[in-house]
C-alpha cells in the first residue's frame, strides 16, 4: 500500500542500493536534551522510525540511529531554574548539573530519560548514540584532524553562505558554536573545532594556533586560562555544529534523515552540511523530508511549570501509544497537526474507535488499514492495547463522576451493557487509566461534574405539573431501562410520551425543544448546573438509588 511511509521507504531503499549495496540501511534522528523534549521533536524521531519500521517489515536490514546531542553547549537558563545555572552556560549538557530536585546525574540525563521511556512505550526501536561518549572517547579523532586540515576549504564553503551582518555580542558564543570562531578575515584564522576549557569547562574558547604536523593546538578562554594541547590525543572539544552534522552523515553513512522546517532557510545547517559532506568528508547528504510543526490544543496550566511544552511522556499519560502513533503516521511530514489535550481528545478517540471497528469488520479502506497497522504494531510486534474498548468519552465521564473510585467505576461499567458486562477493570486498562488521568490533570475545575449530595428541595417544590409528570415517567421506567442503551432510549423517550408520540416518532423542532428542557431539568437536579456528561452515562454513574433520591422520588 502506498502511503507516505511506503513511498519514502521505496526512495530510501533505492538510494541505499545506489550508495552502498547490501549494507545495513541507516536512518537517523537527532535530539538535543537541552530541555523537555516536546511533541514537535517527537516528529524528528517518528518520521525515520516509521520509515525504518516499514523497511524492516519488508525484511531488509535497517537501523534507526538516534543521536543524543548531549555534547552541545548549555545555551541559556530556562524559566524556573535558579540563576546560579548561568555559570554553566557554555558547558556540555552532560556537564551541567540537573535541575534542582532531579534524581539524574546531569542536565542531559534529566531530559533524556523520560524520552527514552516514552519511546519504549511507543514501540520505537533505535540505536542511541551519545555524542558526549563519541567525542570524549575519541571516536571521531580522524574526522576532527581531517576537518582541521581542511579548515580553509570549510571556511570557504561557509563563507558562501555567510551573511554580512555580524552577530550581536550576546549571540556571538552561539554563532561560534554553530560555525566556529575566527572568520577568514581575522588574524587567528578559522578553525572548525572548539575545545571545552580545561579550567572552567566552558566553550568560551578561541583557537589561537594549530600545527598540522604536530597537531598542537593552542587556545585561550574567556576565563583567562590558556593552554596548548595535542589534538591527536585531545578528547575535550567538538566540531562546530555546521561541520559536526555533515561529518556524522559521512561517518555513519546516513541515507535518511528528516529535518525541521527551520532548516529550509538558505544557509541553514542542513543546506551548508549538504555541501560540506561531499566537498570535505567525501560522503553524501541524506535524503529526507522537511517536517512541519506539531501543535497542541488545550494543555491545562499545570504543565506551565515545565515551560508549557508537553512532552511525549505527557501525551502518553492521557492517551494510549497506538493513538499517538496514529497521529504521526496518518499525516504527511509536510502537514502540521495538533495533539489534543483538551475536549478534542474525545472526538479523536471516537474517530480512532470508528477506524478500529472498520478494520475489525473488514470495511476499512486500504490506506486506512495501512496507517492503522503502523499504529498498533511495529516490525517487532504489537503494542500494548486495551482489550475491551469502552469509548474514551464514556470512561472520562465515569472518571469525572466517580473521581476514580474503583468500586463505583466497576459497578457502572458492569451496568453499561448487562448482556455483555465488563467484569474486571483490567480489561478496560490502560485506556481507563489514561481517561482518569486526562480528567484529573486536564479538565478545568469549572468543567468538572459534582453530583449533588442532597436533593434540591426548593427546586423540587417549585416544579410545575408537566415537570413532575416527566420525572414520574422517568422514575417509573428507570429499572427496566438500566443500561446505556436503555437509558438513552428513556431520556429521549419521556418527552415523546408526554407529547403523546410513539417511541419511534421523528424529531420535530417542538420535540427537540422539549427534550432539551427535560435534560436541563435533570442536569440541574443531579449536578446543579444545566450541562454535564451525556445523561445516560451520568445516570449510570450516579446510581439508581441516588437518582431516585435527587429526583424527589
Ligand atoms: Zn575557561
């Protein structure tokens, strides 16, 4: 089936065959653990994951390399982190202390670890590569020495893309980490390698001289320190980013790597890298699409302490892994989409359940079948799923009304469909847990439902004859209609009875108005406001005895 994943897999296989026939195909992603790894960054991983997974499904050898760019500099102190962290600006992310209260040994680990566990739950298999480990163990030694020998050529390539504007002073360190210090016109010359200072650990260093024969490299640091090292044995520094990326494309033989839309601009690292990889490193630029932005809808205030950017782990707390995979699989990389943290998640789940039903009864379109298959399993096997798929919105309503009480939850679930009752909570997990979590963390307090403890005596006393009659008709028939289906028929049916219509009468505007009025009466008596969860669910959740009491029986 040709969805975008299949088409890209075709391209990648053909390209790999042209470049290095018979070798393991390499797809790559890069993540910087400089902060929470949000759902937009997840696309950086999901795009090559889906393609690599498709290639593996076809029985070919393919590795998904995930580069942790944890040897990059710590750029700025995020909101909510003590000012003292400013002294670490310019150090590798693995040398910066983790945020206060963290259980992890350093900044990079603190943000990497939740992503690693989220990727495991999403069924993403990959080979993780820590750039700190690579650089500090000398893996790239030859590549670094080569880049230094080729520094004039690199500088010439970079200068073709350089804009005239000098970076502002505060951005100068950033710019140097990107391209290297010492542009051609400066006396010291251009060097694509930046040492981390032996004294202060930061990259506020300037290379002042280099000898290709001895590999002796002299640098000074903004802290006042300076030394001469032998680059052939020196493992505390890195190639500047615009050189580092193409070096790794060549080193790893990457055939496929997507990039964010920010890489489309002229002179971007991706574009410049495309020239450097061939002209300097004798490799080829990977093929790969630009992927568009992933937005969020909703996301309650509780997460703003983390900078307001939800991560994959946050999403997996409120939705199952196949649903999250589905969102990334069904849209082409160039299409942006939103991950719902608000009420929209209920509609999304309805859509997903409708797809699952079509797949189950064989009526799904081929394209939908393909995307569904990518969502529920990988080449390695199926993902965790919920056995008994009670609608998410139903579970959310139950969680809302019961505030998660297990006994009540099970009672309601059992009564939903007496012909085929839910007999244990395990069968509705993990979906139940996700819905409970969504209600407790994302539904604002003013939208939560709280069932009245006592009947509203004043309201009951002031009811008109027709209203009393409607409640009597409902209560009389309550027991025989006690199921989701039965109660649905009953709440719509009472106004029909009152109007002298048959149960299957077509809705007229008058009837609709009467039904709306009846619903408002029930909501007001049960939860003290004029709206709430769908009435049949609410009635089941409240329980027959309490319904009788609150409706004045
Ligand atoms: Zn220093």
